[in-house]
C-alpha cells in the first residue's frame, strides 16, 4: 500500500449539450477515499468570517437541536463543466472512487419567447464550483450518504466556519456540488516546508515550519472545528488528514498582516467516512458499518486502534471521536515538521508497522529529517502528546485540548 500525497477527488462529466455522460471505467481500489477538490490559485479564494472559538455551553444547546435529515439538499440548477482549449473537461483531480471537475452554473439560453429565469441557487452564475461524483458504481452509496451528512451539517449553526460550503446534490448524476476552495493543507505544508528549508537558520530550525505562533493558531482553529463537529454537529469525520482540510484566506478587520496568526481558516472536507454520533445511546438513522467498510483509512494519519490486522479484516471497524483526535494530532505534527509521511521508514510496510504503534508518533517523527522541529518539552510536544495516547479513554477531548492549545 502506498501513502498519499495529494487530494483524491470526484465529479460529473457532461456532453457539450450539458447532459451527464456514463460513468468512467472503474479503477483499482485504493486506501484513500475521494476528497473535495482544491485549486492552487489563491486569487480565486472565497472570503468569509474567521472562525471564533465556540463556548461549550453553546455547543451543548446546539447538540440538543441537532437536525434530522431524511433527504439531501437538492441542487436546483444546471451546472456546466469547464473545458480547456482542446475541449477537454478540466479536472481538479481524481482518485480510485471519484473525479472532481471544475464547473460553473450553466447560463440559461437566450429566448425571444420568455425572459430568462434567474438561478434558484444561492451560488452566482460564473462562480467556480466543484462537482464531486462517483467514478465507480459501488461509490454511489458513499456519496449519497455523504450528501445527507453535508445537508445536516449545512443546517447546523456554525457550519460556514468549519466545513467546505455544500450547495446541493445532483440526483440524476449522483454528484455533490460544492464551492471550490483554493488550497489544501497538504499543499500548504509542502510549499511552506520548501520555503523553510531555503530560509532555515539555527534560530528557526527548532520551530514549526510556519513559525511557532502561526502553528499554534492553526492548532486552535482546527481543534475548535473538531469540537464543533463532535459536540455541536454530532459527527465523527473518520478520515482527518492534511489532504481533507481546505484553507480559505481569513478575513480580518486589521489592515496589516499579523505574522503571529495563521492566515487561513481551515475547513473540513470529504465526509465519505463520516458517522453520526448516537444520541441517547441509540444509533442514528442510516448509520451502518457497511458505509464505513466502503471507506478507507489513510496511514499515517489513522489512529493505531483502527490499523490492527483484526480491525482491517473484520470489516466492521468504525472511527470514533478519539480516533478523530489522534488523526488531527498527526495532522498538526505534519504541519509542524513539513513531512506528510511522518514515519521515516524505508518502505511502505515499515511505515505501516510504525503507524500501528502510533502512540510513539512523536518519537518516530523526531528520528526523521525534520525531527529537530519537535524539541523535547517544546510547544509541539506539549500540544500533541495528550492526543496520541494508546489508551483511547485517556486521549484529551477537544474542549480541554483547545484550552491547552490556547496557553
């Protein structure tokens, strides 16, 4: 099995007349599920309010009012797949289950008989969209379930600060329509690591690649978002990793850039592995182990309890809030070191063996080429260590973790 380095994505093809084409030929299965597309063109970024830290009391009130969703939000308008100069559909990316194309709302054809009806969607004609659709037939139930999750998230207070904007489900094509977010955390980590290597000095080599204060601000934003997912939305993400976190430039009231803050708002994407947290001890409607079994785990960001041979072969392993905490901690460790592999093994099997001992992830990272960025008793170790305990009951929960990351 091979570790992934870039997002995996989905979408729907159309003919020039705008109608859906048949599904492409299936591709071999992979460990990595599809994720929401990203574009590296930062100039096209959508602006939004920066993420505040939610009070625990507000989260509890919102949890009691968790909406029940039986059918997905439908996208009422037509989309048009963007094409290049050779009339080929423009892809944001593709993976084992999906393709994501760049798309826009389809403008209505001019008619002398009747005026053009404006689009009913809140998205404006011309705005760049991401259309995520199944590449394989067995991926359709996963996207259908994801559309229900995104719909419920869309109805939950605070969603716009923590998840990628979802605009609706295309029933005919079984596709999801979302905003195209300009940058993935995985790409940011790689670019920042390259820049840090060029500018590295003895004064900065022991700090996270983006600087200590900016890394700690990123940690606060992500931990706040995870707390919202668990406590307010009642969702276990199930596949947190840098590729599934999209970065939207933060809007700020200040005219000057603050080097001590992280300049993006991180948004969680790709809920194909997500599960509803039970309320009152009863499983939420639609939650089945088969949905989780169809999804995939991605070492090295997967909690070790999900990577045991028994877990992988049983087919009924399910992610938990504690496994989300571990995955976010691994993501933050990668953001500090600039190493998306995290484990320094010479082969995929060796790195998988290390991932199964994930409670030692900090020590493993220290033995890598960028291990100096995780000094003993430093801020990175202080924030990461309580989230990677082998005993899942001992892992820190997001509310306490947020307090730790804020000090």
